[in-house]
C-alpha cells in the first residue's frame, strides 16, 4: 500500500493470486487504519464529485480519527520514561511538574500520530480541520445546508478569521434564514477547547521552566504563543519562505558559459517548473567514447554485470559510478581516457545545471552513474510496464494523495537532477514528466547524444521512462545537492585518482593525454591491454588510507 510500485511485491502478489484457493479477500492490509481507509475513499469520491458517498466516508473517517486520538491520548499516561531523570535529580514538585508536562506534550503529539498515513513518516497538515472544509462543501452539494453550515462553523473553531469560510457561513445563514441558529459540533468545540488549554499550560511551562514545544497544529492562535516562541516560529517561517522562494523564481538564470551549448526547451515549453533541456553538451565522438566505456565495463565481469532491472523484468540494468570506472581503468580493464571523460562530462553538466538553476550557489554532486537499460529480447510483446516507474527524485510520490513525502527512504537531500543522454539507437525509452497524479503526462523528451535534461528533484517534477523495447539506452544520471555535508565523498576520491594519474603522466610525456571535452580529436583508440592487477590494487589502497574520511570499501552503489 505504501509502495504501490515495488516490483518484487507486485510480482509476489500476482503469484499468490494465481494460487488455488486464493481469493481477493484473502489479501489483508495489516497496516490499514480505519480512519485513513475511510478518509482516502472519501477524498476520492469528493474528487470525482460523488458527494453523497464522500460525506459518508468523511464522516466515518472523522469519527474513527477522533476515537484513535482518544486511544493515543490515553496511552500518554504511562510511567515517565526520561533518560535524563537521574542526571537532574529533581525534587518532588519539579518531578511532578515535569511528568505532567510530558503527559501534556505527548497528548498534543497524538494529532500527528493520527494524521500520519500508514507507511509514512510525516503527518498531513490540518488533518481534522480539513475534514470540515471538505464536508461543508460536500453537504452543500447534496443539498443539506444545515449540516454544511454546522461543518463551516466547526471549521471556524480552528480558524475563526478564515475569510472564505466566514463568507460561506454568511451564505448558509442567508439560505437557512436568519432565525435558524447555526452552531459548531459540540464534540469539536470540546476538542478545540481542551487542546487550547493544554497548549496554554505547555507554553507556560516552556516559558517559565524551559524546554521546547513543537506545536503540532497550524491553527493555534498567535495570542496563545509566548513572545519568545513566536520569534522562533517567525524564524522558521522565514527560513521556509526563503527556501520556497528559491524554487519559485525560475526566471533568474545564470550565464551559460559553454560554447555551442543550446537551451532547447525551458520550463514553459516543458509545461512545468524547474525543467530544462540542453543540447550539444557532448560531441558525437565523446558520446561514443563513453558508450565504449559502458560496453567495456560490461565485459569486465565486475559489478557492472547486467542484472535484471530493479524496475522491470523486461530490461537489464547496468550502472557504473565514476570512481568504479576509474578503478577499472587503473586495472587496465577499460580505457583510462574514457573513464576520465565520464568524470569530465559529469563536471561539465554540474556547471551547466548550477549556472542555470542556482547561480551564485555551489551545487555539489550527490551521486553519479553511467546507466544502461537493455531490452531483454523476446520479452517485449504486450509490455505494459515502464522502464522506470513514475517517481520524484527526492521525495516519495503519493499519486493518490497527490503529495510527495520528503521523508526516508527518499534521497531528501537531492536538490537537482540531470540526465545526460548518450545515444538514440533504441526503441522506446523517452523520459516523461507527469502531474502529481503520476498519470497525466505533461512533457516528453527523446534521448539523444549530448542532450542534458535537468530539473529540480522534488514533487514538482514527477517523471518516468517509457519501456525500452529494443536495444540499449545509455545515459549519465546525475544528482546534485546544495548541502555541502551531503556532497559525495566518492567524487573526491575519483578526482584524487585522476590528479595522481595526471601527475604520473606528466613525468612520462610520451604517453599523451586526451585533454577532455573540448578536444574534437575523434574517437579514441581501443582500451590498452590490462596492466598487472597487483600494482594498481595496491595503489588504490594507498589512496584510501591517505584520506581517512573517505569510504574504505570501494564498491558500486545502487542508488537510483
Ligand atoms: O534515464 C532517465 O531518463 C531518467 C532516470 C531517472 O529518472 C532516475 O534514474 O531517477
Ligand atoms: Fe528520476
């Protein structure tokens, strides 16, 4: 349920379905929670204008959610489990106060507990109030204005100044007649009052006894929050605003300082935000060299062996990191210049993406690999699946909820993504963007040599790859982060390896070096015969021991 696209699980379920005696009701979702099941069904009905059904399900969800909330709150009154207890050694009164505050905070946090969808980590904002917003609209649609008004009044308990709801309230009141009194639901009134009293006590404690309180609700009125806490809240909001601003200003572009480079499509032409297609990032001969690297690495029998794709059984999937390529080159298994070209091509792409999306801010590599997807012959008829299911690169896409959850196991620190294509001699394999629902395709890009597609890695850019039904599609997949702490360590190791080798080459001028991306000297010769393995292996180890913060274990990572 939480991972509907998980290939292995999908296949397992299909297998179980084929077994004798297994019926559809034999499958039970052990993570299902009554209020979430009702809520999602209700929202689905609501979205397709089935308001009668929506009302039933949303009322059920509300009832179940409030019951779950009570259960959760009751469990807060357990023994005090504070590890710092011994260190502080409080007196009796302090201990009583601290315990009581802990119980109050725990009760408050229950809102997050019930508002978190099973399998998720972050809570849905305004879960309870949003029920009343949906319900007032749905009740009005089915002609029950008395209940619509009651729901609007209940919503106003949370947000008494909400202008649009106040307007609706006025409308309902006029419709019902001035003589009819409209009141909020009593249980919701009590719920809000109780919660406010708890918050008041907690804020008092925070102000006078110290500690912190992360208020789980957005609707808490400003008056309740002490000045010191308000300041913190404002700072958080400002930080959030600045972060959003970054994403909302696609027009501020930096210079593109590579000759020949063209912008083929921008966000507007790609029907979205923070998307771009560049062409002529690589020459034909550079693509050929890197493709040769992919082919040679495939033949090494090392970790680049074609495995079944993690996304589809109809394709083989091969990935090679920059460091691994250089190590293979050191071992003589692939051409050194090709491996170096992979490093240079990824650096060129990084500069382009940085200058386009984050001028003035350093973009760091988060992960890079050369990846090929090869159609498995004879298994392509009636293929319904994708080469890469629709996803976002830094959050967990939830097409039903139309949300993207920035939480583990997503690579949350990825800020921008790039894919530098190397060839077009295959069938299928176009990259496509969709809306958050993962089905409405908004733009499509056909790979070709030297084409770089770049986009922000969040929920604004869900994307997938159509099935590759013939041939082999190779690309350099690149992910970038603005966070220096998240910068890829392997990259430093790869760069150090190149530097070391370049220095060695300087001492032997007869072994001429390929100077990289602007050299149009054509496709380089075939890889040299492998050198003695023992020597290069010892070199590698030496490098690792010189730089203690770098990973000691050298391996190809699977991070896609
Ligand atoms: O290869 C592509 O076009 C896209 C691949 C992708 O989206 C990914 O690896 O996350
Ligand atoms: Fe992706």
